[in-house]
C-alpha cells in the first residue's frame, strides 16, 4: 500500500472558527492533513477500499466530518464529475469508500470535505488500473421459478393455435354439411 | 329452400347489397385521392430504403418516433372491433348486430397497417426474419410477434365466420349483377352455405369458440405491446399498470374509431334505418366510461411515481407537464379525456354529432398519447448528457400519412366487396311492426334502454 499525504488549503479556519476554538479551548490545528490510501495493485472489476485519514498537523484525529468521494469521468465525449459515495470520519479520523474501478487507466479520486469556515476543500489521489481483457459484465442469477420457461410459453401458444385449428375444422364441416333442408330461422340465408 | 322474406327483410338485403352494386364518382375520387397519398408514401419509403434511417429524425438516443407511435396506435385501434364485437356477443347485447361487421373490419385492417409499421421502422425490412432466426423467448419482441400473428389469424377467423351466411346471400342475390371474379370469390368464401341445420350448428360452435378465445388474445396483444416499453430500463416506462393502461387505452381509441367509421359509412351508404342514434349513444357510454378509466390511470400512474420523484421522473415530469411535450400532454388530458367525457355526459351533446365529435378528439388524443409515451420516454437521459431532440422528417410524415390512407383504403375496399352488415344477425331483430323513421331516433337527452338487456 502506498500512502499519499495532502495538505489542504492553509486557511481552513475562519474568524468564526477561531472564536469557537478559543471559547471551547479545543486544541485544533490550523491545518487539516488528509492521508489517502489506495491499493498498490488495483484491478478492473475488483472491489477495493479507498481510505482517507483526517487529522490535524499535530496528528489529532478529526472525527464526524462528512466526506464525499468523486471522480472525473469521461463517457461518450462528455466529461462530468461523478460522486462515488460518501462517508463520515470515525473517532480515529478515518473515512472509507468501497470502490470498483470499471475502466483501465489513471483514476483521480477526489476527497471533498467542508471544514470550519464552510468552504469546500478537495484532496486528490490517483491510482493506475492496468488494462486486461477481463469481461466485466456478469449476469445475475435472477429468480428461477420451476416450470416458468420456454416450454410453458410454447404450450400456451400451442393450445391457442389448436383451438384456432378446431375453428378451421368447423369451417370445413360447414362446407361438407349434409343436404338436409335449411332451417326456417329468421336470419337463415341460403339458396333454394 | 323456403326463404323467410318480408318487405323489411328485402330492404335490409338491398341495403347490404347496395355498396357492392352501385359505385358513384365520389367513390372513385376518394379512392384516387387515397392512392395518391399512398404512392407518395411509397416514394418516401423508397428514399428510406435507399439511404437508410438517416433520412428520418430518429437517432441513437431517440430511436423510436412516428413509426412506433403509429404502430402502437393501430394495434390499439384493432381492439375496436374484435374485442368490442366479442364482448357484445358474449353479453348477448342485441343492439350490436348492425355494427359488429364494421368493428371486425377495423380490427383486421388496423392490424395489417400496424404490423406494417414495425417492418417500416426496421430500416432493413429483411431483418424482420431475425426475430425468428435469433429470437429469444425471454424477449417481449418475440412475445409481441407471437401475440400479433395469433390475433391477426383469430380476427380473420372471427370476421369470416359470421360473414359466411352473408357471403352466401351475395352469391345468390348478386348472380349476373357483379363481375366474374367477385362471384368466384363469394362462391369460394361462402363454403357451400345453404343454411342447413348442421351448418348453423357448425357455425354457431365455431363462433362461440372464436369469440371466447379472441377476448384473452386481444387483451394479451396490447398487454405485450405495453411490455415492450415497460420491460425496458427507461424511467418513464417503469410502470406496473402499463399493461392494463394500454388495454384500456386501446379499447378507448378502438371504440372512438368504430364510432367515426360507423358515422361515415352510415352517411355514405344510407344505413340510418339500422345504425341509429341508439348505437352512437350506447357506444358513447362505453367511450365515457373508458375516459374515466383513463383519467384514473393517469392519476394513479403519475401520482405514485411523482410522489417518489426520482431524478429521471423529475426530468420526465418537467418535459411532460411544463416543457417540450406540455402541449401534447394537456391536449391529451383535457381535449382527449375530459372534453369527450363531458360531451357524452351532457344531455345537450349526447347525440350523434356529440358522440362523433368526442370520438374524433379521442382518436387524435390517443395518437398524441402514443407519441409522447414513445418519444418523451426516450428523451430522458440515461447518462449525464444533454437531452436529445426528435423532429420527424418529411419521409416519416409521408409514410405515416400513407399508413392512414391505406387504413382508409382497405376499409373502403372491404365494404365495396364484402357485406357491410351482418344481415342474418340484423334479420333476427326484425321488428314486428314497421317503425316510423322518427321512432328510431332518440329525443335530445333521452336515455336509451340498458345495453344488453333489450332488443331481442
């Protein structure tokens, strides 16, 4: 595993934040340090964990911070920012994302968070996924209901067509009917 | 044979024979006009065959347009006939007798026209065989092909069976009055009908089987057509009621088309004695009922999906209610569902003209509904890209116009060759006393007797 440390923008704490710190007396540093850990050997279609460790310069963990993970994705000629997921740092300052790279090449994972002054900060880590000939699509098993298959469909269609055939036989019966005289019903029509 | 005859019966037979024996100049002019429209459509289609689907407005993101809209519309119209006719026969509604034949004509003709549009939409018509060569039974397209071919076969049988005695009438009464090929046709199709007891028995049994069978087939056809949409991963088509909604819409538009065709044929072939205001009002009631069902379907569909309002639904609702398709949607809802309902509800407009006006609105609105279901459904982006647009080209408009002209032409030719009414069925309702013409009409606002209960 390789670890990449980023120093976020220097002015994290604004005037309000400083006032709050002085009131509560919390020993928070003026800088947030984000360590992003990504796997050494990522592979297409293989789940991996991207971990971000938030702490102050004095190595004090920053807990309960909302973090989102993003990636710039290009598809069909259009590039857009895609949110991969979100997490909240635990008491040790860790936030993690389970990530599944779908394409080969270099991926830039952005970790975004908002700290104290309300401004959004961004830390970036990159990982390179080697190209393979692996097929990513796997059909799911689905729900297999016994008897619900092509034969049921064929049986249904066959029954309907058999009934239609019986209608055709009735027409043949009309053509070969006996020579008994026609019935004298109101709607009867026939030659004399 | 000793034929049952009376002045009323003679008049009925002459009325049924009249379209076959006499041809006016207006008829030729009408046929010529339809042929010109069809010829133009064939030319447009030849351009499509030559250059490919690029001559249409369809592209990769919106890959279905006017053709599939018209296909769904015609399949819906096909419910006019067989389903309505079968339901009325099963429920023994005697008032149905003068209109069932027209309804059955509409079914067959609209199925032919509808099926053509699927092939036209392919671009490469020879690839229609791929459904058979490479089709998978899990595909709704394969179910659709099975359902429609079964429905065409069953509808042909259902049209043909009750026509046999009338074809025999034509064979007997038109000898020497029509051309040789027609006599040959009547002779072959009347399958040696002489009206014997066993022939009536065979025909009765066949008709009973066919009319019971055809109802589930008809329902299955439009259900499967709806599943082509509902089983595709598109936000606007994620619906559990699509099947029922499509079947209701099909009967709705089918009844409306039947009323329009009835009104035209009644006027052209002077069928006022047999197709009375009662028939229009009864079918109007059916239309009104289905307009309420359609309104309910819309509320149920859009309220539930809108309540959850996923991202795609929001986009779809904006384009449907406020954006690109708002004009279409509000015309469909207000002009095609609410206004026809009011026209039938109000005693002042509950007459032939009111019902026909309502039907014209319904037919137009149901085509529009198919259009925005198809095109607006495709327009919702699946990926973060700009939504595409679709505008039909002259080729598509010409081909669709030719499709409607073909529909009208086939109806025109059918009534020119085959009996326009089920004479033997109408004859069973022969009145004991000759009614004055005015008696056959209902006074304004008068409610007719309950459907199915009276008359026979």
